C-alpha cells in the first residue's frame, strides 16, 4: 500500500487523476473529524469508482427511504467516482477512502463508527475488514461475482480468502459464485442478483425530457453508442460510411470527454456533428451526429435508440450494457465481454451481438436492420429478462435489517 502511494505521488505532477487522488486525501482525517456529528448513527458504503456507485445507489436510496434518520457515509477510492458524486444529495458525508494501512483503518473506523458497512462488488481491503471484524461490526459485499481464476482461489491466496471469511454476508450475482465460495469454506453467501438491474429500471421509468431531441431525431432511426473508445469509434465510423446506415442518426458518448477527445471526434465525424451542449433549435434538424460532452446523460439517451453500441469490448472489457438493453433494443459490443454475466446472457438470448471485426459488425447490423419482427421479439425477451433479474436491492436490505439495521 505504501509503495502504491509513493508511485501515485511520483505520478501526480504529470497526471490529473493521480494529482486528485493525492490532494483529496490530504488532511483527510481532520476533514472527517470536523464534519461528523458525534451522536449520529451511521452506515458506511464504499465504492471503488463511479460504476460501483451506480451499482450501490439503489441500496443507498432504499436505506435512506426506510431509515431516514440513519446517516450515510459514502467513500470512494478513485477520483472519477468522488469528483462526480461528491455532492450526491442522499449521502450525508462523502470522503475519499484513506489508504488501507493498519493505522488508517483503525482511525477511520473509530471516527465513522458505523453500525453496518457495505462494500460494493470488488473492494476487498485487508486492514479495514480486520478492524470491522474485531469490532463485530456487520459488513457486507454486494453484487459480487467470483471466478476460479481470481487470486482468492490460487494456492497463494489463502490469506486473502480470510477477508471473505470474516464478512457477515456476501451477496453474489449468480449460483456459480456461491458454489465456488462454499467450496472454499465460505458459507455466509446469498444469491441476490445484481442491483444494477434495479438501478437501470429506475432510470428508464424516470427519464427526463431532453431539450431539442425531437428536432434532432425527426423521422430518423437512432443508433446510440455509449462509453466508446477510439477503436470502438473506428468500427462505428465504418458503419456510418455504409449505405445501409443512411437512414440513421447517431448519438455518441465517448468514455472520456476531455476537450482534446471532443475536438478529435468533431473532426472525425465531420460538419454534421454537434455537441450535446451546443444542441439548439437552429442546428438540431440538420445535425447527423450528436456528440455527448457531459457525464450522466447516457443512460437516458439510450431511450432514443433503435439500436445500441456499448464500448470497452476492444479494451479491458465491455462497459455497462444494461443501461441500453433495459429499453428493449439490440446491443453490439467487442469481443472482450466474457467477464460480463449480462453480456453472456443476452448473447444467448440473441439480444446482444459481440463481434471481432468490421465484416462481423456489418453483418450483425444487417441481420437486424429492417426486420421489425426480430426487434419486437428481442423487446419482449428483454422485458422478461429484466423482470426476472430485478429485486436484489430489496433482498439485501431485508438481510441487513435482520442484522440490526
């Protein structure tokens, strides 16, 4: 941990996220001590970054609704989560998580003094969990997925498995994860599913009206591409240039929205491209490509799509396809999707289409385009899928109640 801190410190003058990671933790215990009110009852929810926050958000909202007097302390490891959600209104306190050392863990837990703790998905901190275990504070992992290849289950991972054994309950997404944990002597496991299903259903039901979108869409079909990287955009551009995509307009939300990236995309997509922040009654009708240059709109923009493309599949792994699929539309993505439970499930249901090259992408698009009966079947199948997979938030909350929430 200390070596990690030194590496980030050395990188910070040259990298904005590293700089925020360091500066956000400066005098962190003083900040915590000044803000917390001694007499409060608190629950601590920890997320690595923004994606995990969205996964934990339905549970936070459920707790706040059912236990309004309970204060919520929300922590992040990454600046990309903290900087965007530091003013989240349902969290009473939002902090960076101090580095996981024995002294830091003891001090943080002592200050926050939570009655329960929730770690979202993949946040296994040795010293924090050891302190919580010794204090007999219930702590949970939610929406977790486990695979035999993980370090926990290697011959050198026995000490790391102790973190899992100390937990009050691990809420996993699937039966395979439960069986793997049970096989390794970890019994306190519930198959609850993934809270992201509850979250995307909430988003779909409450999407706001967006200015000038009707003027932009007109009579066109829309392809929404979300969380894209440059390699994703090369495949999209190949389709853009193909005559069969002529009836389509495009909404593209890059994973990174720096000024340099937006300038590059405006140049790549040509004079018919316009930023979402610049969309107006004057330019909406003639625009062919809408480039999303803000955070937080993508999940709502998928609602306008006839088809969707989700990026990341040519990198470390495909991003959140549920945000698109909840609207009953087919989803395309790259080959690196094998760690995504929902990507595999929707591929099996013929509602999602991974591809590895341009020819396969164009072929998959052509097999759906102009076939409304196929798309209607997908819409019906996706509706059933989301109904079956929802409900994790309530199951987790009820278990936490049993443990004294």
